[in-house]
């Protein structure tokens, strides 16, 4: 995911669920899907979707 898009989603008034915001914040730090899933205790498929 492009870090600029992630940052814009966090700044703009885009309605995201709290957990979706968590995923974007971790993704914007450059973590892989596997790392995001591990850090946030989510299934890989959940992070990919």
C-alpha cells in the first residue's frame, strides 16, 4: 500500500472502522501483510482484504 494513500486516508474524513485505521497505521510504517497480521493479532486474509 502506498504510504501517501495511507496518510491521506488517516487525515481526510474517510469513515474507517477503528480496526481498519489500526491496519493503515501499521501498514504506513512499511510492515508486510504477515507482520501486520502478527502485530494486530489478525488472520492474513483479514489484513489482505
